[in-house]
């Protein structure tokens, strides 16, 4: 039975891609770079690469937050104050939230069965703003954000820092749910808990990271857990 349910935020509960594109478009316009589809797509690739390197311990958080803009603006042949761009972007991102279809209702349903915890690799100030505007703090027993903990998913240190704060925690009764194989699913595996991959695009998996379960959206999770007799 699943008692302790850990949920990722971005692209699991909230539509991060939509929020990102709106925030980054406003930011680029403020710094004189036209946010064309090509520019936005290129930023998305660079940003993903930087976060993946953070997960591997190859970059610090500050190197990610500023370095992605340094790389992009250099490719565009533009000089830029990466620190100022990063601050503006984080502000723009912190003031917008967009629920994925059925996600808010799914949280209400899951909360009737399980103790809910948020486990996010996001920047603290950004996630605080989005969680507040979305009204999500009351949904979770605790909210864990990597910048506040000092460790990032998928490290075991991140999950140890979380579970030390949960009375009566038992990894055999826990599950990590999220959209990232390298962050959420690998993290759950490292922590010795069950895992469920949220894979709306039906992307191919990886032979080296195998989730216990796979769903297309958070709205499917309650049904899955009932079917598998985990609730």
C-alpha cells in the first residue's frame, strides 16, 4: 500500500513548458532579443542540457541559471548580462502557473488516500511564487525544494533530507511520481521507493532507468494505484 506519495511539480502537476515560454518571451523582449520559435526552441534545448548536467553534479545551480543565457546569447551574437537576465526570467516565471489537465482534481483525489509531498528541483523563489499563486501549499504535508535542501534530485541525499522530516516514513510504502526519468525516476530508485513515470508523449524509455509504472497524466494515477491494489 502506498502511504507516502512524492510528486514532482513541473510537467507533472503544472505545465512548465507553457509557463517557461511565456516567461522567457517576456524576458527576451526586455533584453532586446526577439523570441522567435527558433530562439525559444534553442533555449529549451540549452536549458535542458544545463539541468541534466546539474543532476550529474557537473554544474552548480548558479552556473545553470546564468550559463544557459550566456550560451544562448553568445550563439545569437549578442552581448548580455546573464545575471540580470536570470533575475528577470525568474521573476517572470514565479508569477505564472498553469495546471495540466486534470492535475488539480487528481491531487484532491490522491490526498484522500495518501500523505502528499512535493519534491522539486526548481529554484526556491520561483517555486514559492508558483505554489502560492496556484494555491498548492495546503495540498502537501511538506514541500521539498532542492535549493532549500542543498541537494538535487536524483541524489540519495535529496531524498534522505526529505524523509528525515517525515514521521513514520517507510520506503516500502512510498512512491515517487514525475515526468523525468533522470531526475524523478532515478531519484526514486536511488531512494528505494516505487516509481511512476508520467509520460504524456509516450516517449521511449531507457533500459538503464526502469520505472515500476507508467502513466500519461497525473489524472490516471489514482486509477492505476487502485487497479494495482496499492491504495
